[in-house]
C-alpha cells in the first residue's frame, strides 16, 4: 500500500527565478527522484529477465522463506490444499504471474520521473510551476494505486471477486484524488496538509484488504512477514508525510538545512525506503505463491 515526491512549496515560481534559488534544496530532491527512477528501472529490467527465464524468487528471498514454507505446510490440512490446487497448479511451470509487480514498478517509475521533472522545471515560470506540481501530485496517486496491485493479487490468488473489488475500489479512489488535486486552487502550499491527508487516506484504505488477506491466509508465516513489511512501509511513508507537513527541521533553524537535511529531502529518501520495502514484500509473496503452486502440482500428480 504506497506515495512519492510532492511539494513545490520551496521551488521559486515566476520568470524571475534565479539559478541560485532553483538549485538549493530542489537540486537534491530531483537528484533523489532521478536516482530512484533509475533504481526502479533496473528492477523493471530484472523483473522482465526473471520472467523470461522462468526463474523462481530471488535467492536472497529463498533463504528467508525456506523454514517458513515447511512450517506453513505442516500447519495446513489436506482439504485446504486440494481446494486451491486447481487454481494454483494451472500456472505453467509453477511460475506465478509477474504483471502485478510490473504495474507497481512502472507506477513508481512514473511517480519518480514526474517528480524529477517537476523539481527541475517548476521554476521556469508561474504557469510551469502550477502545471508540474499538479502532475507531481497525480504521480503520487498513481504510485499509491499501483502499490496495491501486488499484495491484493497475490494474497487473494484464487479469489477473483476479492481481487476485482479491492483493485477497483483503490483505482476509483485514486482517480477521484487525482481529479481533486488537478484543480489549480488545490496546488497552493497552504493546502499541503490536505494533500498529505488525501494520500495517507489512500494508504489507510488498505487496512480492510490487509485484514481480509490475513484472515484468508491464516497459518502462512510468509503472509505474516509480507504484511509486516507492508506495515513498515506504511509507517515509513507516514513518517515522511509528517516531515513534509511539519517542515522540520528547517522550521527550527531557518537557513541551516537549505542544502542538506531539509524536510522535503527527508521525505524523498523515506519514500524510496518505503518503496523498496514494498518490493521485498512482493518478492516474498511471489515466492510463497510459487511454493504453493509447486506443492499443489505435486499433490495433483499423486491423485
């Protein structure tokens, strides 16, 4: 459940913006967004190569899940295995679909690239400033919506109705938030707390599907671990939003944090940390589902 770079409160607006004004903290922010974009571009390439090769989950996740898989299968009864094997075993070669993770990766790349462009070009003029900050806010909503696809798809695999309901709901909510934020009047720096509240509300909408997934997959330690990482991601995002709204530490020592340590920079770093936590949680869910598919295939072969 996921956010990224926002703001525009410190970017100079109007054609009179000077190079020095545009290059203070904004330089670090667009640098963070740009590096984050290339990081997720690398993950996108790795994702496509992994799918093309039909590879299982990354090796670093295999060690984490090995013991958990054993205890999980010991706890499950034969009835629940047979009930889900028809869906799971139908996946060719036990390779679970990667498209939900791809949706998240490209959503993150969209957000980060728009953020970098906004921090770079918003100082061009007042018109550009308003346009690019609106696009920046829309990019945040895109990243949040795309973040829902992997956990909802993988935790409700075999429950298409739940997948459709939850993904449709967050997509509709995201469209409504984008429509609201694209209004010029809502781009004002004075409304930063409202914007942050909208994004946090989108993230909190994931509580219901998370509780449902936990109930549906009770007894699977991998699901617990992945949801714990999602919770950590939410806390990291909320902390970043807190820095963004409160404008600390620069409000305590004006001028001291203009180049390094500005709240907006802290926000950007925490966004990347949260996105990477989400990526790891997704890798755990993929590995878990592939293990279930392999076991279901083996059980089917014995019948």
